[in-house]
C-alpha cells in the first residue's frame, strides 16, 4: 500500500469515528400550545344528528364564540368539565337530547369528557359557556328557560299556598 492510500484510509476512518461520536440532533418538540380542547356538540337522536365542533384554545382564548368565558369556566374547574359549578336556573322537562364531547390537554393533563344532556338548557346549566358553540344555541337555551319560568309561574299561581288554606 502506498502512503497516499494509507493516509486516505486513515482520514476516512477518523471522519467516520467523529461522525458516529457526535451527539444526535435534538428532536424538535412542538411548540407549547397551552390549554386546549376540541369540543363537539350534537343535537337529536342517532338518526337526526346535527353535529358541530370547534377547537377552543385558552392561551390566549380563541376559536370559540365565548372563548374567554369558556376558558374562565374551565380554569376555575382545573380543566375538568364535571367540576364546573352548576348554574341556578330552571330548565323545562323537555327531552331534546344534546350530546357533547371534549378532548384535549389542560395544564399538561389529557382531558376526555362525554355526556348526553336532556336538553340545551340542562347542558348550559351544568357546563357554563364551554359548549356554547353558536349564538343560535344560546337563544334556544334562553327560550327553554323562559318557557320553564312561565310554566313554573303558571303552576305556582294555580297551586294554593299555605296562606290560602288558612281560615
């Protein structure tokens, strides 16, 4: 072997050793997107479903018609939809099922939630603004509450109170 061949082999061997001993490049981590949930809402039974969905992001609040309020409701409950305090409201006893789901991440913890409520009023009373995905839904819920109030007032007026039973 000639000195040139030997020198070339030595240089290639040294380059290979240096290449293999170099630290591996760091795997790129996705940017921290903060707290987020993908929310779905479907009205009706399995045959007549109207499904809606949106991505709620909370750092800063966006992607939802009432993002700031929804994020505040979730923050107060540490991202657990079941822990949102129920609102004191009167809902009608009408069965118009609404199914919801939430999947995502809150404070580094995986969140998964599914529930079917009797109607939109019951949904809003128990989940705050989290699943208020449209203005139309809010109006529908307000109409349900107004109907329940009117029904209750009509019932209260028809039922004698304790003062009416005294002679």
